[in-house]
C-alpha cells in the first residue's frame, strides 16, 4: 500500500502540476486507487497512470496523506511527477510525503499484536542490557584507574630500589677502599714492630758493648740515647697507627652495620615490589574478565536492539522511542 500527501504550505499559495505513475517489472498487473477507479494505461509499456496530470495546491498533508493505492505486482516503481513548466516567473517549493506499507490483513494484525505483547519485554531487556553495559564500563574505568595507579607505584618502587642498589654498591666500594687502607696501615705497623725488635736487639748489643768498651762510653751512650729517642718515636708511631687502625675498624663496623640495614631495606622494598606486581597482575586479570563481560553485555544489548527494531516494524502504530 502506497500513501502520498502534498503539503500546501510549501506551495506558497500557488498550484503545481502533479501526476503519479506506476511501473511494473512484469507484463500485466493492475493498480487501483483508494476511490476504486481503474487506472488507465499510458503509451509506455508496463506503466500505469495512477493519477492523471492536473494542477493542484495540496493533497492531504504529511500527517494525513490523501492519496493511497495498492500495488499488486512487485517489484514496481512509483513515479511522482511535479510539473512547473507552465509557470515562467514563479518558482515553487513542494513538501510531499510518501509511505510504503504492506497491506493490512489478519496475518499482519496478528503479527502486530504479538509484537505489541513482546515489545515491552524486549524494551525492558534492552534497557537492562544498556544499564548493564554502562555499569560494566564504569567498573572497567575504575579498574583501569587502579591499574594505572598500581603501575605508577611499581615504577616508583622500582626506581627507589635501583637507587638503593646503587647506594649499596657505592657503600661496598667505600668499605673495600677502607679495608685496603687498613691493610696498608697494618703492614706499616708490622714493619714498625720489626724495626722495634731490631732496635731492641741493637740496644742489647750496645749494652754489651758498654760493659766491654768502657772507653767508648760517651760515644756509646750518645748512640744509645739516639736509639732510645728513635725507639720512642717508633713507639709513638706504633701507638698512632694502632689508634688509627682502631678508628678505621670502628668506621668499618659502622659502615657494615649501615650496609646490613640497607640490605634489609632493599629486601623489604623487593617484597613490596613483588606485592605490587602481584596486584598489577590481579588487576590485569580483573580487567580481562570485565572486558569479556562487557563484550557479552554489548552483544546481548545489540541482539535486543535488533529484536526491538524488528518488532517496531511489525507494529501498526509507531511506538515510543526507548
């Protein structure tokens, strides 16, 4: 069934030539108007004149088309012809409305009733599906934000861990340098001890020479005093070296304690990084599950949307938008 209406408001008070033709693909076939009059054949094969050419100002309106007819053979082509050739001065603007609908019979009415019964349920399912997709998208945004924060925490923890590892390596290097310095001091102390022992031996020899060489007492005493002074100096140097060695050992102990504390902190940070990485992996798994649920909900929504549109086409009255 084809329904046609022409709005007179857009003709601006003037008329215009109007005619309707129907072209069928197969030979034969008949077309009838709403008034029941038979359409005449034109000179062109398979073309039926539905409405003879005439000058009009309006035929019904967009809301209520006035011209309707039934097409018995398909496929067919409906030709609307507007002719303003007789007007040399005035241009015309025409608003027309055409509806093509299947004929209304018992099957169409029954199908429309079934669609009316099902469309509310489908519309509700469609709204629920849309709400579900919206909620899933909100959860997905929350999980993505949590994953971003987790990645930032992981990166910051990894950077702090790298900095502490570098500091630990530098501390170990400094301790090694101090140990080398302490070894050098110990070698120097050992050398001084050997010198002291050697000087003690020389002192004993000098004392033996004193008993034996009384005549060389003055010279021997002078040499002895010199040796004694040297021994004192060496003793002083030994004590100084011992004090320095003790200070170095104390410094090494402090550095070793600091290294142990730093090692404990590094282990704790590594454990924290492991926990953050586990949380990141869990967030990624949650995001994959949510994405899968979102895809399922989207597919479910599209299915109900298509079903809703199909039911709308079956309705006699156009339903409200969902």
